[in-house]
C-alpha cells in the first residue's frame, strides 16, 4: 500500500502552488529602494590585448552613476577556484588569475571589460556604447589538441602552456597497461566527443548588491544553489569582507542544473559597487548574456579503449581525454574532468586494470564547469558507448555482455579510487527488461519497418557517485572546501517546526520532501513542518545543493538534529509522565510510557519546553537542535536504461518512441518527486544526445548564441517515460539509506539514445559504428550516406 | 532598444504619410523587428504600426475565386479563416512558430522581411500569388529577390496578398531543430495549367522555384517523375544544422512528400 504521508508518500509539492500561480519571489522580483542598474560591456572578440578603455565620455552620459574597469579591481582578489588538482607528476595545476573585469586581455566572447552603473538599464547601456575601446586581436585558441602543442598561442601569457593539468588515475604503470592490451583477445577503440552544452535554466542569473552605510552590512541577493559558499568565497577570496557583515540570499531560484553553483564575477561586482556607488546595484542577465557568461558544461574529446579476453571478460580499459576548461577556472571546474569523471570509469563493471588520462585545457571560450551530472555523464557516455561497440564487433548480446562483467560482490573497491558500498546491477537490469518489454521489441521493429522506418534499441547502464563526500578524503584530493551539510530543527512552543537547512531548493521539491522525513520521525502532520533555506542570516553553514547531495547529506544532518530534538523531548515527557526516560516511546505524535496507557502529546511537551513551569531542572528550556553531517562515503545510485528510436532513413530524423529507466536510488522519500527528477534528467540527456550543441567557429565566435541556433529539448521531442524504482539497495552509511536521484537521468540517457540510433542504422544494413552528439538529422544522414 | 516615436494609423493613407518621415519603419506583428530592436541592431526614428488598419485585416474570397489576405492578418487568423478556402495555405500558417508568434506575426510582415527560412515566401511563390501594395501589384516571381531582399520600395506597404487557389497543394516543412524555422520547406501547388514548386530554407539566394521539378511534375504528376532530378548543392546554405548536400537532398525528399500529399 502506498503511504499517504511521511517517508514513502507521494505528497504533492507544496511549493508548486506559488510557482504555478506566479507568486514565486525570484531575485529579479527583488527591487531595493534607490537601486541603480549595471550593464556589462562584454568582449565581442575571443582573444585580444586591451590597448585602450576610455570611459570619459560614458561618465558624462545622462543617469550614469559610475563606470568601472579592470583598474578598479586591482586591489581585490579574482574569482577563486575551489579545487586544486595535482597533475600526474605531482605538480599543482596551473591556476591563472580570473579578474572581475578584464585586465590586460580579453579571453572569450562575453568576457566583461567594463561595467556602467546608471539610474536605468537603458542609460547604462547607452553609456556603455560611448566607451572608447581598442583591442588588438590575437589568434583564438580553440582546438584543444592544437592548444596542447609546444608553441601554441597562450590564453594566459604567464603560464608555461595551455595545459591546466595533465592528470592520471588508476594504473600508473604504462607497461602493465600496454601488456594487458597486447594480450587481449579483442580490443575495441572509440574516438568520441562529449558536446559542449549551455545549461539554460529558465531563470537567467540575477544579482542585487546592497550596502548599509550606517551598519556597514552588505546584502547580496543572487540566483545561487549555495548561498553560504558564495558568501565564503566572496568574502575570503575576492572582496576581503568580514563574513559576519555580509548576508547572501538566494530566494526562489528558477532552475540551476549546476550552473548556479559557482561564484560569478557579477555577484562580486554588485556587492562591491553597492558600496562604491552608495546605492544598491542590480544586474539581470539577458538570455544572450547567459549564453556567453554562464559556465558551460561537458566539452570533452576522448579516446577510449576496452580490452577483452577470449571469454569476453573486460580485462583493461584506457582513456585519453582532452577536457575544455574555457578561458578561466570556474569555481569547481578543475574537479569535473578528474575526481568526478575519472573515478567513474569503472562503471558497473569489474574491469581489473583501468588507466584514465585527462589533459585539461585553457581555450578562448566561456569557462566550463559542472552541469547536471558533472563528469559522470562524460564517463558513462564513453564507457557505455565502447561496451556497445564491443558487443556489436563481437556479435554478442549487449545486455549479456554487460551482465557478464557486472560487479556482483559488495563492497567493491574499483581500480579508480572508489568503494561501491552496495548495489544489485543484475536485479536492476531484470527490472529494466521487464519494464521496457524487451521481448516485444522484435515485433515493434517489424511494425516500424512496415512504415518505412528503422527501429533501434539502445541499452546502457550507469553508476554515479553522489552525496560527495567525506571532507577528509576530498581534502586530500584537492578540495578547498568541506563537503558536509547542516540543519537546525527549531521546534516552536505550539509544536510546529522550522528546519533551517544548508541545502537549497531550486526546483527539487525540498520544501515538500524534507518535512516528510521530520514529520514521519515524530508522527505529526507534514503541514506542521516547514524548511527555511537560501538565506545565510537564517540557516546554518551548509554547502548547498548540487551533485544529488541534498537528502543524502543535508537530509542526514536533519535526521541527526531531529533525533537530538526527540531525545530532549523524551526527557521532558518523562518528567511530565513521572516515568523513566528509558521507558518513553514516541509514536504518532504521542509520548507514552511503555506498557501503560499514560501519554502526553507532542504539543504539550513542546509547550512545556518553552513554558518550563513543571520542568526537569537539569534540562535547558527550549527545543532547538543543530547537527552537522559529514558522510562516510559517496552514495552510488545506479541503473539501467532502454531507449527505442525510429529513424527516418530518408531524412535521418530520429524520434524517440520509448524510454525506460530502472534506477536503484536506495530508499525513496517521495516517489513522485523522484519520478519527476528522473523525467527532467532524461529530458536533458535527450537534449544532449539529439539536439543541444554549443558551437564556436575557429575565431572563437559563438555560433549557437541564442535559441535560434541552440536547440533545447521541447515537450514533443521526448516521449512519455517509463520509470521503475523498485530495485532498492539502501545506502549503507547514511541514516535514511538514500542515494540521490537528481542527476541520474542526465547521466544514463545519452548513451542509451546514441546506442539506439546506431542499432537502428545497423538493422537497416548501414554499418555505422559511431555518430557524435548531438545526433542531429544531418549527422545521421551524413553517416548513412558517408 | 533605442528610443523611437510610435504611431498607430488607422488608414493606409495615414500609414504611408507616417512612413514618409526619415528613418521611419513599418511594424507588422514585430516578431522579427522587436527582437532586432531589443538587441539594438536597428534604430528607426519612428515605428508605424500597421495593426490597426481595418482594410488590411482578414481573409476573403474574391469574385475570380482567388483568396485575398490583408497584409496585417495574423498567421493564426489565416490558419483559421483560410482553412475552407485554401487549406494548404492555412496549414502553412498554422505551422509557423508557436502560438505567440502566430497570434502576433502577420503575412505582410513575413513576406516583406523575406527571411530565407520563412514559410510564407514559399507559399506565396509556390502559389504564384500577387503582392498588392499601396501603389501597385507585384507578381511573386518578381517580388522575392534574394535573402531579406524584395521589390518593395522605401515606405511601400503590403496591403494584401492575393492567392490563386490551386487544385491541390501541400507545404512540407523539415524543421530546423532550434528555431523551428524551415531547414527546408517545399510548397507544391498543382494548377490546371501546371505545377509550381517553391523552396524555402535551402538556398543562399532565398526562396526559389525548382523549375526542373515543376516541368517534370507538370508533364507527369507522380513521385517517380522526380527520380532523376537533383538540386545543385552549390548554392545551398551550410550551417550548424545542415550541409549543402543535406539541404539539397532534403529539397528532393520534401518535394516527393508534397507530391504524395497531393496525389
């Protein structure tokens, strides 16, 4: 029986009422008395030396408050990178400065050169056009392999080359890896591109900076997934402000997908300028600006080789990847192609020898950082494509080949630094085979063929590492932050509860799911519990929401804090019931003495905590507890996906006819929300696989700079999904046994789509073994006719 | 956008007068012009809205059986009101953009803009329509003169477009995946005296007639008549969404599908 409240219930998302009725309060809805507006003058060339920025004419324009250039920020820090990667020779990564406004050079189209603050945005824009600018154009560094060569034009003149780091994970002995491949019965090799994406959340980024002269307090309202991280980075590394004098608020945020994790120059600018101008300063990104200033995602070029023995066991895996970091290091960019990517190359398989090589490159493009899945989609795509290609080359069933090589014993130490705590890959595959009705595929293919279409079936597996991770481990790996989270459970006198959480909900449904957990633990109605998030002045120091971590990490902190609350409440109840604390039981919101009919209600206990007349003297009044939770390990959601496509052989058009996801997320708090997260993730994965392509020309001009050329997935591009979450191996090391579900769909779906298209083409006699994403009609047609 | 004056005349004569001032710009539904202004890529001194001119609104059937559509008629109005009199054209209008675009964008605006991937130029050229302006009547064959280029003079207004109604017609549009303009669109119209085939989205010269296909289909109206014909890819558009060869191939496929749809 499905539950109707608490853990396991598909409680309706309470926040949707305000979102769907236009009552949300987004950052752009915030207008502060006296605010001025900033317009950023951005470079329209990819790479050049700034030889003149004359703002004198602009400063005299109507409404102009102040014009800023790079010179105004020479005394403050640049945008920091939160993860120091050590290269394979033991050297730290090359870490060039990232100024708030360009100093000396521009390094990508969209790089901000000057900022005009004026009474209105139009006046600021008028004045920006009056800035006299000379830029000596330099050759744009665009091709990663060429950029890695000696003598290549340098993106950063002070670095020794364009390689941020040359990193390796897994087997360090090249000779051993070579030997595995030399002795293999079969080797499958694949060159592939993981296409650059633009996240494009529905809400573009916004920042409003405010400074109170009387108290010297700053407030920054911003579209962020993690306000405390923004405050820490901005105070400690960029502007040098005392943290206690700065409040960062991330109110309703209209989608993040990773791109709103990072600390951006515009946030620091608005905070800085609010004091410099003695006026609040607001910036609202246009969609065009978002394309050239939001961190992009993916952009890997890889070669992957899989070695198999005569029995089709995987015996070795080697990858060589060029990862594009863009012109500057965005906040967590360095971790994505390394610790979030290389560590996942084992996938669901017990391959004994794995070597991952990654060269991370600076180019004259927008910085690249985490985007839904962050490194794990790139790993999964490579691995699941090469496994599929191997199955085709060997003439074996792709599911059987996968099953044969699955990890089946847990815990499992991979050759690439992770320990999978639990999983049941065969069980999950069983669920997929049933849910996707794979036995009926042959009949569906015949029906498609009768209509002149080619039908293909694509299968893949994925594993991801979420709930990142023990702070002591990530610290050794180079993280410059802890990765715990925190929650404060504040019980009010009348028994209602506010939970202040470090996680931030920007579409995920925390406002519904988190209260389900607390209400379930106490046995009260969900409506008595509300979470507070997104305001550093209200919440404990938590790390925010990304990497499918919120419930696994912050939710665990919330459970711990709620346990503390219950323990204390039991002491009060014991006093009221004149019983021993050890005999007190809490069920359905009633404290009772075991084996008696004596009980006291939750609300009577909470009232007593705040009106402590009849109260245990040794217990402090009040009922409020905080817990910080640092996970013992990652969590490892895993799954198996099936995609069925039809290909129009005349045009190359691909249509997705069916998509089925079988995921193992461990325990599930709200099945409806989890389904929705998977739906959204698959939609974005299908977008990457079929449609989305952030493309530059050789001069560094962004070709897909608007929705006219950047194809977002629309409702009619995707099918109704089948999802099955009944395969559940609970996480072994967090109190809820949850694993995280936010990114799975985006990780698992691209290879399923591409595998399906290739299966369709091969079924039609076209021996095509790879097409790079997006698998657009023109690319499919070219592959069929090439 | 930059500041501009705004005028909303209620007669064609007043609109023509208003467009006589320097750097004045006619505004139809604004589906191209307004985004252009927002990006500060144009700076007209005044915008003259044509949307309140009653005599430029609506769809009617003329005495000779042709369908006349007022220049300021929205795509949504054409999709609804021409469905009985010229169904293929109504279907074309119903596939333009999205509902917001269709309820603002106008036939006159689309044809005057002559975007190389727009749908209406193919419908007008394929139908052999007559573009009626405040001063003259221009055959579609003379009107469309290349990407974003038409026979219109400065300040000249498309007051209506007159479509002869073919025995059968079909518009086959292959979507550019991002903009959902036509990557290639083929409008085929079969008249008693022959077949017209107009192609949008494909050529660097804008909308064009595929005369070899017209001749072949006029002789023998069946799919196989196209078998040995091919479009020269040299003048085709190449971009992120398709190569020259792909577009040339699609012209043929879409033409075949238009034949299938009208046979």
